[in-house]
């Protein structure tokens, strides 16, 4: 987002007009010519992509090549201060879609508009350009009555080359996806040949022109429907309701409409120029009714991108699983739908694409190539996806029963936001949630980490606990439509999928009942079926929702659906009206080994088993390492003996245990834990390093706490407290006693506070300095200050820093840099230093190894590596990575899915 007042060349940004999948459009002031213009700015994260940049520049060339008074124009291409922008004329006025929304347009107003549309298309066709997406929202009417046809970025050249818009999803290239044709254009204005996957030509624009003219005269679409399939079926087999045309419609215009809307294009009006002549003749013979409007001969040229504030997003292409024919659409139709913005689907441990209860709206998590993921909204009867502001870093989206709201998690908070847009509303704080659902009691049931189900009113308030089976870990709840029942996954142990079950219970106080063992992700659909995941396949079985029991035989339904191997979440969702959305794929295999990295760049995996490892920390002797291992939403502390190649489990409970830190004598390990059932905030505990005995609680706080470093000579533990995006502070916990008499923790005291995030404090080997991270500069950087003070702090890193590590052999401080994106890699840096009295003097940091290291993305921090006491090598834990997964820029949609389900899995009446 570019702030108002920013200058790009000679243009000063005034305000944002709209955003799209590949650009943001701003009103700007041209300082040289003293006029307002529209600037379409290429997002910074695309500027380094040669292909995206080439497309952006190509769009400028295409717009510059189409010179006509009724076609949008361009002033130039501006590159300044790292920004690239198209300079477009700003034209005031409303779109034809807005005008039609007020009702049918009288014939004496509609015909002059249609004539100017025809003139623009005729000119484009003469240049060999087919528009292919003509519709009311792509036509703008200026206050003087002049018509501008917008959005020739989807145009196709008649020689077979393609004029591309910058977003991949907006590309009009007729492609083939595994034998699947691609539909282009907006469904209601799409010609039959486009619906059948045949090549579009200028007669396809004639068809769309007829659709628009009909809609102007009647106030209704020529081909309507509640679903995309309904619309396309009508395009293929139905005719417009000609009786809706106004009584004063000239006979020549009625004939023209019929010829434009001939389904057989061989019989269709062959040239839009003929339509222009017919309309001009009708205007000439009907001028007494106000036939002509004054033509504005000045060249009012506007960019396609500001046709409307919400119409700048990417156009979505739809690929059919089976060819369209001129016969009625079958009961069940499967299509591949591209997301409609230059983002990939952000696959998580919960469905990333969900469908509204009425089946009309798709909401999905989009992950740009650079920048935070967020929610996007795409109406199923429109070819456009729009970002939902206020949902940055969202996860686990779910619809309200009426489809007007979407709940989601972001920054350790449960939130909701209206699908139509507005401010996101925080309902409660959570810690690493694993699923939520909106019940018909107007409550939200959610899982805080893994341990208990909680329920909160949808308007906010105090959450209450819902009892679960003893020793079971609930995950991924789902409300049952039409009842007060709830489904969820219950884990009864750490292990393979067979230890999971689908459980049902009535709300608020029903007893949990196990429905299917060895299965996860139970979802009820209103055909009377229970869907669930087992061994990577979605199964269906008849289900009595009142008795909460299975009533028939199980049938495998969908093979190869994407699922999360860690918690059993499947990437599918079904609307109450029977529309299925899913992502094809398979299990997300994310278990990987830890590895050694030396300065020469040699990477060597250690011998231990694969796993979801994290936060490695060496014991003082360097022969053992503590580490976390995550399985199915649970995280525990392990130790690994490097010489014996053995793993020992230290903690075993249903909660999250994190950030292990060895005491200087190597006898104990301190860690953060949210309790035995995972329901409490992360507080500080410690336990013997051999795993014997019980864990002792060291602190008790409502704020999250994670340990970071023990002082080398005093029983003082440095830790950080608080949760982002709130301020976090560095705290010190001192203990009294000894091993013989026992230890008693004192009350923690603040060491570094303020309105910033101050985290990961790390004592130097001599205990006289403390390195830590702070975002006081706007991003996480490494700082050092004397301990216990006083003295000034010194900034070590520049450009971002993470995970500071002191060398015990030399005066060196290591840290890692943040990866620019979620799947990129950072660098390992080292900053030599000298100490003169109480003054810490670091040298300029340099890259320690030529090999880049996995690192968390900007804005996050985490312990992913540790320096061995010998100071010569690092042990690196694998950072969660999605590069092994294919980039998902589409989902599969199955219409009338319930009909197929009833056929394949009959339900006894």
C-alpha cells in the first residue's frame, strides 16, 4: 500500500481507488500538467519477477496501441523510487452496471450507449483484437454521456497471439489443463462457443454485445441463474425472454438482438459494424424521442483498471472437467476454478478454501509470492476475487450459518469479519488454535492449541469449556447443519492416524460418542451423510443426525484430496446447497531430519529419525541436544545423544512444550508449557534432563512466557513475556536454593520493557552482556546491552536479525537473517566484537557461510538453529516449508454434489 502524499516521479498519490490481484490503482496529481490521473502500481513483490514485469509493460504497450475515443487510453509508464506504474487518464462517471442497477434504460438513452459500444468494438476488431469479456461493469459512462469500453487487457489477437494482462489468472490464453479446456469471460455474457471450449472470435463479442443491450433495455440479464452451471446451461439451451423487451423497442432492434444471440455463430450477425449501422438507423428514425445524445469529440480516455473500485481484481478462468455441450448440464458438474489473483492457496492444518452455506461465495486463504497471506472473497457468479482487508496473517476460516460472516484466527486471536467487508472484530485471545466452527446457536466452538473445546458467543464474551473424553485431544470441530450437534476429531494418543476418531456430541451438554475410529475430519452434509478422511481418502456413510449414529455402508468418495498429515485436516468443504470445493493432492509429508552445517557449506543430516523438529539447544558439554518434536498438534521436549544416536522423550502430555533451555550444569531443562491438557497460557517449567521425576512449575502468569537463556554463573533465567502483536518484554527469574535443599523461584522482574516486542534474551559466556531481539526500528534486529547494567544498548544487525548466538571460543556473536518470504532462505551472519571497559564494540557483520540457512519469514522469529560449543558448526532444525508442495492456484468445484452422493451412497428412508 502506498501512502497518500508519496511521490512517484512527478505524480503525488492522493487516495486509493481500488486494489486487484496484480496492482493497486490510485488517484494521483500530475505536478507538471496540474491534472489528476490514475496510477496503476505494480506491487513491490512482483517488481523483481521478470515475467510479471514484462506482462505489466506489455499491458502498457497494448493500451497505447488501441487509440479510439471510446476505448481506454494510457498516458505513459512511470518508474521511480522502486515503483513501476501505468499512468492512465482519470475519468469520472459510473459504470453501465451501476446504471442498470437502477432499472431498465429507456430506449432513447440505451441506443446511443449501444452505438458507442459498437464503435469501440468495431475499431478493436479492425485492429485484430477480440475483447472476450464485454459486460456492463467494463463500460463506463462519463457525465457528458460519452461511453468508454474498458478492460481490453483480456483481448485476444486474431492471429492467435494473446494480449495478456499481468495476472496469471487473467490470462486469456486458451489452455489445456490435463485435457481440460478453459472457459474465458464472465458466465452471463459468455458465448456458446466459449462455454463449449471453442476458440472465441469477433462473433463472440457480438454475442456479448447482444447480452449487454438486452440487459440495458430490460433491466435483467439475458441468461441468468443462481449458479455458474445454471447460467451456462441457459446460455447453451435457453433463449432470452423476448417478452420483457419494452413495447417501444423498434422492430429492427428486436431483430438485431435475435441475430446477435444466435447460438450457432455461423447464423449469428457476422460483424459488429452491421450492428452499429442498424442502431444508427434506429436512432435517426427515432430522434423525436430523444434519439441522439451529444457526442463528446474530445478524447476522454480512462484506464480499464478503475471501472469500479471493486472490479480491478483478477478475472478467474474456469476449466471444465467434462466438455460443455449444447445439451442440458448434467446433474453433477465438476470444474476447476482458478483463484483469480496472483496468489497461491495457503494450505494449512484446516481447510484453506471454504464455501458459503448457500453455495454462492468462495472464501480462500491467498499467499502472495511476497507478503502476508490473507482472505480473498470470490462470488461464484462473478469472475473476480477480491482481498478482504483486515485479514492479514489469517488462518482457519469458517462461515457463519447465514453466510454473512467469516471467522478466522490471526495473531493469536479469534476474529470475525463481514464477508461484505468492514473492520475485523476480535472475540478472544487464543494460543496456536486448531480449528473452529460457527454453530446454529450463534456460538463459536474452537480448540485453543490441543486439549479442550471451548465455546464463545459469536458476538464475543466469556468462553466456556466443553467437556471431552478423558485423555482425548479434540481437534477440528464442525457444527452439524440443522441441529445442535457437533463433530470433531479426537486423538487418544501420539502416533499414527489409526489413533484418531471422529466424535459427535450434542450441544451444550451431550456426552461424546465415537462415530468412526481410525478417521479424522468428520463433516455432515444435509443429504444425510457423514464425510470423513481415512488414509488420504474421503469416505461417505449414511448418518442419523438425531441419534448420532451410522445407519449404512461406507463408500470411498474422493481419492487424492489434499490433507495435513500432522492433524488429519482435509482440504474440502461442502455447502448446504450441495456445492463441494476441494483441493486435489495428498498428504503433506513434512517430517525431515536435523542437519549439521559448517563454515565450508557442508550440510550433513544427523542419524536420528525424521520428525517435525524445532528449537535445538546444546547441553553445556556439547554431547547432547534438547529439541522439540511436534505430532498432531502436540509438541514435547526430547533430548538427542549425538554419540549414541539415541532419542529420549522428556515430556509427555496433551499440551505444547516449547523452547527447551539447559541449565549451566546440564542437569535440568527449562521450557515453556501450556499445561498437561494444553488449556493454559505458556508458562515456565523445568525438569531433570534424564526425563525422571515430575516437571516443576516456575511461574504462574496469564501472559505467554518462553525461556531463552540461563546466566552462566547465577541461577537466573532470562525469558520473554507477552504475545504478538502486543508489546513483549524481557524478564528475569531468579531461583533460591540448591539441588540438595530444593529450589524456590522468586517473583520475576522486568529487565527490558517499553511499547515494543523485546524477545529472545541470550547471556554472553561471561554473563556480562545480554543479546536480544527488538522491533523498535520497525523490524526485528539484534541488540546487545550490559548485564545487569547500567549502560547503552548497541545494535548489531541491520536489515533484520534473528536467533542471536554467542561463541564460547571467540569474541563473536552469530545471528540469522530473516527469509524475505515464507519459502525463501536466510543467511547466517557473524559479528566479531571487542570489549573496552564497559563499552561493547562490534565489527560490521559478515556472512559466515556461503550456504543459506532455513529461516522464518520477516515478522516472525524462532529458534531454528544452535551453535555447537566448539564454535565451528551449527545444528539446524528444519523450518516449516511448503516448497515441496505444488503451488496451488486453483480449486476443484463440484456442483450438485449431493445428487451424486445420494446416488452412490443411498440413505434408507
